[in-house]
């Protein structure tokens, strides 16, 4: 059964028509496509492309995207290429296996974990996953966040506008926060989240020029992993993976290929580096950390199942790990693409701070 037939059966629709390719997946591993669903045979004519105006945004979520019979869905198709084409040349068997595993993790996330998210950390509803046995293609069928009012995207943000995403991260981390979790945890996801995790990036580590950061990469990874308080980290929390409401006051997140266990600072440092300039990071990171921890405290304090969490201990531990999380990502950049703009003075200073604290512990 092909995906269009599956969609019509799943939703009881008359037709399911692809109307827009939203994105090609990294290195040619598939695509993300919006499908229009029609339920009345007399009204099966293809819908016009979305007009994301303020008038459109004022529709209620119920009318724009009925939970049982949505007018559109987004389908993520996983189709590994016969020959990978990485834009920076990282085409290795390990890279291929990491990507395949990442899509398995994302499917598991949507099937077994995403329903635990609440209004503090909005994610797309998953209608299910489907594998076409004939083509071996895997599909993840998701709520169309554009139709639910989250249709704006950004490439960079002001420090003030970044706060809505930091509050999302705080809500997400609070929801999955745990203390000394048992092993194995988290079931079906990456044991250690983030796409740059050291265990999955030996090739990039090998490419690094000799330095104190390279020598101490494992010690920094171990310092982060030894944290008492752990949560799920998104693992790729760049600004491009956030979808904004028309007023910028609400946000939802997408792309959970590298969700897994870890310290919440990993998401925070990656997000800040993705949306702020070096100068803005230097000037505002402390106040933005304050914003994040204020939101984290507020969310944890009203959670009924987080009574064992000592918020002062949590904040102290994670604040101390901020430079270690930054150094951990900086290590990846120096091996993956040392000419990248993220190899800047602020990142270097955070890495140096982590190394100094490592040596005096």
C-alpha cells in the first residue's frame, strides 16, 4: 500500500494529494511533504497553497485542523540513498548507521514519548508511522503545525525573541526531568542525546588539530554525563527547528532525530549559538540563562511528580555545566568544520573556561 492510500484509510478521506515539499532531508535521506486531505468527493479539487496571513492565523485550531479529520498533514519520508551526498564530505559507514538510527529514534519518540509533552513544550501530534513493504520506505505522519497556527520560521533572533524558545526548552526539560535515572534509560531513544555526541563522532574527533580540547574531549563528555539531574534533550534545538505563532509568543518544535538523555545545558548552548551572534552571546547569555532557569523552576514547581527535585541543587549543577556543554559542541565544530562561523571568540572562551575548571576540580 502506498502512502496516499494509507492516508485515505487512516483518516477516512476521499483523497490525499501531495501539495508541497517542505524540505529535503540531510544528505538525501528522504523528504518532508505536506498532503492535502479531502473528505467530500465533490470537493476533491486541490487546495490552494497556504496564505499565512494574520487573518488565517486568527482561525481557531479546531477549525483550521480538526483533530480527527485534518485538512492537511505533514509526512516525513525516510528513504536512505544508495550513495550518500554529505555537503561537507562526511560519507562514512558510521555516518550512515548514525542517520538510520536517528530515524528509528524519531519514530520511537513520536510513538511512545511525544504524548507526554504539554502546553509548555508543544510538539506536533503524531498520527502514526507506516512502512511500505514493497518500497521499504518509512513514513512518519504528523500534524501540520502551519495549519495549527505555528507557521512562522526564523534564521536568527534578537535576545528578547529568543526567550520564547528558551521557555519551550525549560518546559521540555522539566517534563522529562529525573534524578539518577536507572539504566537503560530512556527506552528507545539515544542513551546520550545530541547529534554531536562524542561516542558517535570519532571521525570528527580524529580530524581535530591537536589541542587541549581534543585531549580532554572524553573528560568533558564524562563530566556532562556524570550530572545528577538528567532530562531528555531535544538534541538539535537550533532556531530552524522551532515554529512560531504569528505574534511570536508561542512556539512548537520539530525534528527529534537526536532526542535522548543528558544535561539540559546541551540544548541551551546549541540553541543560543544557532540564533545569536557572537557579540549577542557574550552580552546576553547570563540574562538568558536566568530566563531559562526561571522558567524551569516555575514548571518543575507545579509538576505533581517532581517533588523530589531540589531546584537549588539542579540550577547550581546545570549552571556549572554550561561551559562544559559549550566546549562539548565546540569540540565537534573544530573537527567537523573548523572554518564555521561558530568557531568564534565566545565559543573559544567557554571551552577555555571548561578546561580550566576541569584541571582544578
